[in-house]
C-alpha cells in the first residue's frame, strides 16, 4: 500500500541539490521516491516534482505527481475500489426507484410524497459532502471516510425497519449523509495522486461510475424486487456500506500528508472555500454540473411513473430501459476522456451541453406530435449520452485548478450536483400533480436545466479563456 504521507511534495530552493536518500521504515514503494528537487521539463522548471531513485538517480525518470510512480496494476485496484466508493451514493439514492409504486400503495400516500423521500436523500447527500470535504482537507482522507460510511450502514438498517413514511424519510436523509464520503474522498484521493492528463483519465473512470450508477441502480433494484420485498433493498444497501467500510479500513491509504494539511492559504475551512468560490471557472462549472445532474434526476425521479404507468412497463422492462440508457452514459464518458485530453474539457462541454438542450427539447416536440414511446426513448438516449460527455469535464475543470483544496472542491461539486437536483427533480411531480406525469412535463424540466447550463458555460466559464491541460 502506497503511503504518500511519507513523501510530502515540498520543493527546496536549491535546484542543484541531490535527492534526499530514502529513510528506513518507509513503504517499499515510497522508498523509491525522493522529493525536494526542482527539475526541468522541456526547459521549464517544475517545482514539487518527484524523481524516482535507481542505480543512477541523475538519469531516473521525472515524476510530476505522486501517483505517477504507482504501477498500472495498483492503479486498476484504486479505480475499482474508489469507483465502488463513488457508486455507494448513487446506489443509495436510486436503488429503490422501481419500488416507488409499491411504496405508494403500502403507505397509502401520493407519488409526490414518495418523491420527497428521494429529495431528502439527495439533500442529505449534499449536506454530508459539505461537511466531509473540508474535514478531509483538515484531518486527512481516511477518518471522515470511515466515520460517515459507518453512519450509512446504521441508517440503512433503520430504513429497512421504518414503520412509517416519516421515519423512512428521516432514515433516507441520514443514508444520504452517510453515503456522501465515498464520492468526495475518492475524487480528493485521485487529485492528491495525479495531475494533468492522467488526472483526466482517472477522473473519467470515476465519472463513468458517477454517470452509470444512477441509471444502473434501478436495474439492480428491479431485479431485487423479484426476490425480496422493498425493505430488502435497504438491507442490501446496508451490506454494501459494510463492505465499503471494511475495504476502506484496510485498503484505502492516507494520501494527504500532514504537511499539506496546513499549507499557506488553505489552513482553515473558510480559506479553502474562499479559494475555490473566488474562481470564476469553478463557479461556472459548478452550475453546469448541478444543471446536468438536475436534468438527469428529473428523468430518474419521474421515469418510474412515466414508463410503468403511462407506457405499461413492468419492473423488469423498466430496468432494461435503464440498462440501455447506461450504455449512452458509458459511451459519452469514454469518448469524453479522450477528447478532453486532446482538445480541452471546456470544448467538449461546449458541444455536450448544446446536445442536451436539443435532445430534451426534441422529447417535448415529439411527445406533442404523438410520436409515442420511441419518440421519447431515442432523444432520451441522446440526452443521457450528452450527460456522459459532460460529467468528467466538470470534474476535471473543477479539481485540476484546486489541488490544495481538493476535498473542499469535490464536496462542493457533489453538494451542488445532488442538492440542486434534489430540489429541482420534484418539480416534475408538482407540475404534473393534476394531469399526471407525462414525457412533456419531464422533458420541460430537463430542457430548462440544459439551457441554464449553456448560459453558464458561455457567460461564466467562457471556454476561450481556458488553456489546454498540462502534460
């Protein structure tokens, strides 16, 4: 296990000074690292670089970031583990979506009331991220991850036993807060270890999970409903959280050394928030991410009623629809990581946000023309694919600029994404409270979100003002 705490990135003023020798007791991988030299790449001095030691340190390859020295096999392990932690949040939110009609019958309530339990979960998720992110910048990544994931396990058990909708809603808020650590800490760990184009690749893998998990979770949930009642879904989530807790305890390293927790300008929560919130590009990207997730969750929160009630899907057919849409997200994320590294994430977003607006508008037009199921599903697939292109670009533009406050930046991304989505997605049910949820009411909210994202891109982010990523 790589312990980056033993290799702080602190440059020395003397460019000619030789690398410090490794000390006894360091991790076997960390023993091969030395920091402190100012090296030159293509004639340009690079501070904080790492040079691997070997038989001839003078000719050893230069490592610009701690993660550059991690073998490919270990990076794959990190991707799997951090991806599973990231997926805990979306699965906590969406796994029970296919059970909405059953919950409505069991608790003898309305669709809007059931949607409020989803809103509570996302609001809890957003609040939890605002707490965990800055805390992880202050005390390290592991402690907040372990504490909050344990809360998720307890809250999941409470949800499984809830005798009323009110208690279920309360447990769902705590579940959202408990699931918050996974995504925030995973992104922060990646930013601790990587930078530049490799950061794009690693974050694109997490964005793939973030994008696919919300659409894959209902597929898994519908399959679970075949073999268990809806309360069993929360037992499964408790088991998932427990597995993540054990994995984090034994497999997740501390990637934020104590020296980096008190760097000048980022020693307090207020300073970290000020550093990220004073960045124009970060604020614009924050709006784009929030609107993209809001459009996605407007679809997620209403699709169970739309496709099962209006179009007559059963739970399994409904899950299959999500599987198809997940392919669109996967395709978008995979292409986005390559295009962003070459042309810049800001230009990928310039196209993807426009496609989102056009696709959502097409659903409204085709529904009003009576195009039926295919008139909804085809542009919906295009919309989901455009979301896949957008997700990794949001993360890269936000985190690449704020390495010192990676946890705070990641928490703001997650809090805005899920918090705003939690506030906006019930609008579909409110608009359709009399006539019922239709494709038009769903797509109207999706279109509005996409348009706000477009305006933010061109008036706040302004792609032409952002340079290409560093190597």
